């Protein structure tokens, strides 16, 4: 790494290299790029980041990103009110929205249960989910949580909490990737796909 | 099945080394400190993605370097399979088969079955139950991927459950229930497979023990599962209070016991050094036999420091046994070639000499 002669530049490089995926070399490149830009452009850049940071908050209801008290998805009156899709994080909401296949409510847990990493159930938005189910008259819960060991435990824990309710619980299907080839699918996935097979629907979408 | 070529880069004492092996007997000889055992451990790593001696991946890298690479050519079912195990500091360990990396390391285990025999193995008799459980797990993992996956899941869940018990005075019972429910199917599978393994293993152990010891001592092995026929959830509920009090999980396959007996008495306590050496060797040969039968091909035998543990006569009997039956490929390390040559007589062997300088350069 070249020695940086300016304290200001050095500070900027240090700050940039704290970003995920950015090493010191990339940080220097970005810093020098910004230095070469007109002042108002950098000001605008700065402003948009500040605005995002100061004005975005958690939705009071589903913990998705929100500009106001509630997020745009919760405020959307055309969406189905009786179904909640439970996800780990905000990125999962984005991914599911991207598919255009879901038109209900969301609930962002903020992670999965993992005591090793200090994440017990009380650190996640599980109690809030249970409250919502009672107060909003929710009929179905779709668990869209990663099929990892900790993800599965989280699903089980939530289902245990809801044992006394008559809510319909489902989890997203897991199995062979669409367009994938069976011979290249790993054993565990293929094995579970066989066990959790679904009836064939002759008219396409199952 | 046999390993025909092996290339090591920055693996322990071998900065760059290559080896050619023949399908039968290979003897790696050289003075102490020339890296003979490291060659066998490299082969073990290639087969199981782990060091036999439990050395962490980082410590397998030659001092002063930042990666290791093990490449082997395996002839299996009359096809050549190219296997690579590589690890770079700070990255994920990769195992490749014919140039394609496995998504899960567990899918690879069993591609090149091995049985390793080292002087350290006395721990199987003298050590704790966990050492004997590992012996059984090593064998099962190579024949049954489902077993390995259950074992990995179970261990992860157990760790999580123990953290819950350790960190809260008044743990969330619903959370403990959740762990129990997830652990139950794995616990059941592990217990039933271990029982089946011991049942297959017991008669073979007896045969090999008598053959090596040449005396009619009555030996036995018992599997004492923690669950002992009970349902996991029930058993776990029963020990819940105790778990909370002791702050750890007291029930489940991680508490299984495997004990060896000499007549009615525990081998661990009453066996002599010589009897224990015989037992360990018989255990390994029985393991080899069980694996051969289940896989329909004989696993590679890696025999480390043969003469360190056995007297001349026992080595001779072992070699005779290997030559008579279809034991497959064998790699032996010893400090002196002549000892093995004497025993083998006119049998063809592939002798590979390691010297201090040679272990650091191309063969």
C-alpha cells in the first residue's frame, strides 16, 4: 500500500475501507474518484446517504424498512390482510417481492435463533409476531426461512408458540432448483425432495 | 481401488513432493523426522477432509506459507478420479473431484475409504468413550452419508442447546423443547446405526483378535447407548431438571458408551499392554472388514510405524493375513526398509525413501 500523504485522504480511505467487501486498495480508488468529482456531485452523494440513514426506520408493525411509521407494504390496502410471510431479514422481503408471486403481509424476524451467537428468541421479533396474529386476525403464516439447522429450529419454536391457535402454518417448498439437473443436486436436498414430493398438477403451476 | 499418485504442496513438512504408488504394498521409509507420517495423514485428509490426528487445518500448512494442497489420483471402478483437497488461510476448505468442488464436504466422504493404523491408537482402549465413539463414527461416516449428516446436525443442535443451558439460570423450556424435537430423529438414527455397526463388528473383532494373539482369550465389545431403548424426547424430558442444574445436556448419543471386555472384565483396566496392542490392531482390521463388506471394495490401509507397536512375529502374521486375503492397497511407514523386506521375502514392494532434503523437493 502506498503511503498516503494527506491526512484528509487517509481518513476518507479508512472510512471507506470499513465498508463490506472494500479493501484498502479499492478504498483509495474510490476516494481518488470522489476527489476528482465536482463538489456538488459529492455533496449530493453525501446527502443521499445521510438521508437514507436518518430517515429510514423500522416499520412498527412488520419491521421492514419504512419511511414513515409503517412501511409501504403494510400501508398498501390492496394486499391480502390475513396472511403473513415470516422472513429473517429485509433482503428476504425484497427477494420475495421481486418474484411478484406474493400479495400478503410480511414479518421480519431480524435473524434466526442461535444461542452460540447470542441470539435467543427474545432478541428476535417473535413476541410481536404472536401479538399480530391475535390482534390482526391472521389466518395463515408462511415461513420463508432458510433451510439451515438454526432456521428449522426457529420455525419449530414459532410453531410451538402458536400451538394453541388454529392458524394455518406452512413453509416454503425446498428441493431441486428450477432448471437444475438431478444428477448435480446434492444428496440431502434430493433425498428431502423425494420425501416431500408433491402431487403432479396436470395444468402447469403446482 | 488404489491411489496411484499423490502430490503435496505446503503440507506440513512437505513443501513440494510427489509420490507414485502401486496397487499392493508400498513402503515409505526413512529416518525419524523425514515426514513419513505426514504423507499418510495427507492421504487421510484427502479421503476424509480432516487430519487423522485432529490437527486444525491452519496447522497443516507448512510453516511460513499460507495454503496447502493435496492432490491424488485414485483408480476406482477402473476409472481415474482426480481428488484435490486445498485450504488457504482465511478461506473455506475445498475438496474437488475431477475439478469440481463439492458443495458439502460430507458428500465426498467415502469416495476413497481408508483405515488408518497408528501407534497413537492405544487411546481407543485406554482413552475415554468419546475416542471409541469417534472410531465408530469414522467407520459409519464412510459408508453412510445420512449418518454423517445426522451426526453433524446433532452436534450443532447439541452445541446450541448447551449454550442455552449455560447462559440462562431459567432457560426457555419451549426453546429446549424445540432443540429436543429437532435432535430426536438424529439421535434415533445415530443410536440405531451404532448398534448395527457394533453387531457387525463384534464377530470380526473376535476372529482378528484370536488370529493376532494366537490365544483363546474371550473378548467382547458392548454398546451402551445413553437412550437404551427409550424415546429421545421422553428421556430428555426426564433429565431436563438435571440438565438445567448441571447446565449441560446429559442425555443422547453424545453420552453413549462403548466398552471392550476381556472375559468378564473391562479391557481398559485389566488388559496388559500386549493385549491392548492386539486389541487395537484387531479393531482396525475388523473395521476394515466391515467397510469392505459394505462398500464392496477394500479401503486403503495406512499403517504408520508398524514395528513401533508390534513384535516381529505379529508383524509377520499381519503381513501374511494381508497377502492371503484381498486387502487391497497398503501404505506402510517404517524407519528401516530391511525389516519389512525380511518379512515379505520375495513379495514385490514399492519402496519409497524419504530423506530430510528430499521431503522438501520433487521426488
